[in-house]
C-alpha cells in the first residue's frame, strides 16, 4: 500500500511535473543522451542542444559512425567535453559488441 508521502509526490507530479521535456520518451538512446547532457548542466541549457543532437544523430548507428571532431563541434557550449568523448566511445563499443543495441545486463 503506498505511503501518504508517495501519494503526495505522485499527486504533485501529476499537476506540476515536467512531462513535456523532449527526452520523456521510451527510446533508451535518447534517454541516455539526455542523462549525460544533464550532468552538471541546467535543463533550460540542454533542451536546444539535445534537440539538435538527436536530429543529427538519431540513434547509436549514426553516433558510432560520427567523427569525434563533429561531435565536439555540436557539443560546443555544453562544456565538460569528456562527456562527449565517452558517449562516442560507448556508442562504438555498443555498435561493435552489441550490434547497435543497448545491453540488457551489466
């Protein structure tokens, strides 16, 4: 049985939650990109970068094939450039070892 606290939180979210953010989707790739972009960066800053990024690189296949220089260019302004280097490396590992699909376990 849910607690009063969880009921209150769910009620608040239903009324005030950010349900229209562009990464509120079921695609693990798009969620992954948003989670990394949102590290150390405010939502309002991330939204335009995220939209542009997933328009140009809509999936692991396009991301893994991209040049790091192009990725750094599109990332320019978000800072913490190690994030994009790690995203690129991860995409290449996922492409090579998991046939472009996110693994289901560790």
